[in-house]
């Protein structure tokens, strides 16, 4: 039997390092909407409708129709000339997508997509076809027509698109 006159020494093996906390998972649009609905102040937040890299404005009570492309919102005031240039770039892109400019001011414009339904022509066709054309007319009236959108450039140079609906 061995004589142990030495004091007991604790095990000298180092403890493994604590695991680093995992990076938080990006919030889903539903989680973002729930977090914002919990008394969040009015501001721009990730779009709860799932728009990729889109922001939607929360007015403090409900989501608005105002959306903004991009992950960041500018907070530096822009000059009037800079805002006009930004609007011109947006209008050029919209024209390339086939939208027409219905009205325009310095910092906003109303854009139109589609063609109006010619109700007089469809009424005449419905009469001459003994009401059979009325089915086609109803489908065209429900799915066709013009859709309007408004694009605005705020004082910070942020671009806001608002859907104005069908006319």
C-alpha cells in the first residue's frame, strides 16, 4: 500500500470552452408582424407579407400600403434636386416595365398599367348576341381595366410605392 503524504490535487484538465451562442435565426415575416403589433412605434419594418428585402410602414396601429425596396431607410435629408433625380430614375424603370405616367409633380407621380374597358362596345355586342356576350363582358370587366400606382420620394430620398387599385 502506498503512503500518500501529498495533499490531494484537483484534476488539472482544463474545462472545455463554453459553446458560443448560435446566431439568431432571421425572423420570419409572421414573427416580424407579431413583434411589431406588440405596441411598436410607427416606423419602417420588414414586410410581413413576405416581400423579399422589402420594408412596409407600420403607422403605430396597422400596416399601411406604403412599401419600400431595400433593407435600409435613409435618414439624411435630401435636396429637392436629388429627390427629383430619384423620382426620374423610378419613372424610367416604371416606363421600361410598361407603365404610363398619368400625372406627375416634383416628388410624386401616378402610374397606370393596362387599358380601360370599352363598356359601350361590350354593351352593343351583348345586345347583338342575345346577351351571350355578357358573360365575356363580365369576365373582361372583372379582370381587365387600368391599375394605378403612386410613387413618392420623401424628404429623405426614400421611394414609396402605393397601390391605388383599379379604376
